[in-house]
């Protein structure tokens, strides 16, 4: 399978420091990482990465890091932070990545709970938060920073420049030539490799303890199933604290030996994506939507000839593109038209998107809209869905090539078993099953059985083709007052399939009908409004406009038409909605850092609005304090509209089920 050194024998190379040393020896002159800095891509070979990780590990040893200690790592995706993870692991310490946008209070919880002795931070922003936390944290002893800008006059004995730590490490390595190799040799596959904190959807985050065996074997199995090699290029732009980035940008990269690329900043990701053209890519549905929305907005401003050509060849692509990608038969005429469309439309479009070289692209986390999914596959981008979770080291199922559909998440990955409980909950076990939650045996016992089965908390079933279909979180599945099934996440995902809807929260358990909060997508709706010469002063102003309500009502009623075709969910059509006056925000506690809705928190904060949805009211007064981006606060007063929407009788199989 490709390069012989692509997937090394993980029985011998059973930890990441060992793998790094292996790649330095066998492919030392190949590019391991790149980072865009000041508009220029900088690169490091495997030999250079291995040397720096060794010096950093020795420098951390000088600072007092010992086997079993925890090391916090916080910042954007930066090569030195990834190397810090490996350096800590080389000494038998446990890296604990933290979300870079965490507020000081959130960061303080993780640092205290993990009992991290050393923190490695990207820049002044992260250092300032750590300095705010340190006086109340008994465990935190040393802070290392990468970017020195703004820190010149910081005078703390425990604060160390990354370069100074490297210098200490080189001196230490010279004086103790066998130290590093001996420490690496002591690491074993069964050891704890990392501790990743969950997003905390329903409470405090939990520290998920993963061994090297968990991450390495799972990464290797997925690589082999998908035929990925050491020749891949991937873009590391999602939070380092998220388990997906840890697998894609660290675990699989070190197992296969492919190249990881770090963007200049979060603001330049789409530009850097186009410049780089990765071969292997992961994004949640919202990113695919954002990328496509940008292109479609530009297309609407194009000349009539270009718009006509785009529409014609996209019709060809929808008819034939997915069939060609899946290896199914297509008529000679359609194949010829598709080839011509590739020259005139699809390839230029993929270049604009940054997908011209993509061999494999994943999406997960939320359901992806069928239209969005089909669009990418129709133009030849091999986007597939996977199903995973922190406690699985990500991979549970992947869609097999040739069996890719928008309504399933595929079949079990190598070594993974899945069973469905009578309650409908999905359980799994396999090589990626986490060891335990750190300092939380009760939660571990609730999630993981004695024989290794893990409760996912998701409700789902296998279809006739053996593909897993996830409906909702098992605990969130309820019933309306008339007994109809209510699956809020499923409804919310269907609403978010539309580019004008950024977030949605559905209500209905025990109620007579389903209602919803809507967050509009400011960029998409803003562009829509500007093309119609509709003035607005910001999100709150735009969200209140009658024309925007009309737009969102069309989307909600389309969801209801789709639900009318579903025998399970035709009774849970949405009757009323309102557009919230503000975007749900992680900083306000309404979303997790991975943008999952904190459902209970939202229900408590907006209880008055929820009750209004279940009354006869057509407006509801709102008066609340809001915080602006510059830190100022003000009072927002408005009359929010409530819209009734049309519902539809069950059709087809749904009508038979209702009868």
C-alpha cells in the first residue's frame, strides 16, 4: 500500500516519540510540517522536527518535568505546540491541550483538574490568562511561551522563552548524551499518551485518558482502510484540544509520516487552504457551507454567460458526477459532458475552493445537508461522513467508497463492534476505547461497561445495507403530547442545512407541537439583504426584519415538507419559530467550545421566549443587557416576532404509518 514506510509496525513503534525517531531515520529529508508566517510558508523536515522535539524534551527536563506529570498546551495550530506534545510524551509526561479561545475561568478548571505542572503557551494572550490563573493554582509551576511579542517586559522567574528552553535542552543533551533515547525507550503502548477534555455540553468537561495503543492502532486502522499514505498533505486548523485534530494532525501524521500544514491565522484559513490544496481534509458541515457560500455569492455577481454555463454543467454534475465518483455506470454522452464540465467549471471551482488535490475529505460532528453533500461529490470531491467520539479515539464508522449517502455514517471501522440497545442507544467497543475519565470513576462506570462497551448516548439503527444511521442524542429524544417522536437534534440539523440558518434550537418534548429558535447566518443573510438593497445596522437589526422572517419561514416550511415524507418524524413538524436577537455564543455559556448547544442552559436563559412560543402571542418584548465586541455593554430592547408556519399531512410511507 503506497510507500513501505507509510504505516510502520506499531507493535514495535508503539509510541509517538518512537515513531518520530523512526521517520527522522528513514525519511529525515522529507517535509514533516509547514507553517505560513508573514505570508511565506516555512517548512521543517522530519529530521529537524525530531531534533527540536529532543532538545525541547531535555529543556523541559531541566525545568523539572517528570514521568507522569501533566503539561498544558494552549494556542492556535503551531508546529512548536505539536512538537511540545511529543516532547512531553518522550519524558513519559501527559500533554493536555486546551482550547485557545477558552476564557480564563474555563482554562483554570482544566489546569486545576489536570494538575498541570508546566504550561506551554503560544503567545501573550495565552500567557496573560495563565498569569491570571496561577496565583490560585497550586500545581502550575512553569510557563513556556513561543511567540515573544508583547512579553519583553514580563519579569517572572517561572516564565520562559521557548528558545531559551531549547538552549537549555541542547546543553543538557550534550552533557547527558543517552538521556533522551533512554526516556523514549521507556515509553510503552499501554501508557497514557494524552488527556483531552470534552466540550462539556451538559456540565463540566471530562478528561478523556487515551493510551498510545488507543490512538496509534485506531489511526493505523483508519489509514489502511482508506488507503492513505505518507504522501498526503493536510491542513491543521481546528482546535488542538479537539480529539479530531489530535488524530488527523498528530496521530495519523506520525503513523503515516505525511505532511501537516498550519495556517497563518484563523482569519486566513480559506486563503491558505486554496494555496495549499491538501490531499486529505476534515471539516464540520459548517465549514463546507461557509466555503461554498463564499463561492456562490461570487457566482451571483458574475456575468449572465458565466452563470448560465455554471448552471448547465452543475445540472450535468448532479446527474452524473456522484455516479462517476462511485464507479457506477454513466452514459457516454453524460461522461463526455462531465469531462467538458471538468475543464470549464468543476476544476476551476475546485481550485477556487482549495480542493483541487483532495483525495479524501471527511465531515462529522453534525449531519450534513444532502444538497451540500451532493454538491461536493458531484464536482468530484470525495467527501464522506464518519461517526466518532472522544472516547473512541475518533473512529467508530466510516462510509465505504461506493456506498456514500447523506443519511448514514457508514460501517464499523476495522476492529470496532457496534450494537444497538433495545432503547435505541448505540454502543461500541474496539481498540480506541478510552482508559477512563480522569478523577471521575462514577462517570467512567456510567459510560464504559466492565467488558469494554461504551455508551455513545446517541440513538440510531442499522439500515438494510448495514450502514449506521444516527437520529439524535438518546437522552434528548422525547415525545410530543400526542405521542409523536421528537428528535430535536435531527430537526436542528435539518434547519441548519440551509445557508441562511447558522444555529437552531428545537423545543417540543411533552408539548402540543414543536417550536424553534433560529440564529441567522449574518454573512449569508447580510449578502442576501444587500443584493435586495435592504439596509441594516447589525445582527439584531437584520434579524428583526420582516423580509428575513419571510426568508426563514420558507426554509422552515421546506423542512416540514421533508418531515411529512418521514414515517418516524412526520408528527414533529415545526409550528412556530422566532429569530433570536443575538447569536448563541460560547462566551455566554450558550454553546460549548465545539459549538454544541447547551440545551438546558438555553432553555433556562430564554424561558420567557419559549413560553411565548407556546402561547397565542405574535410578539414578545425583550429587554436585556448585551456585550459588544469591544467589551462595552448596552441595553437591547425590541419586540420579537413569532411566526406560525404551515405544516403538511403525512405523505407516502409516512401516511401509511399514520393510518
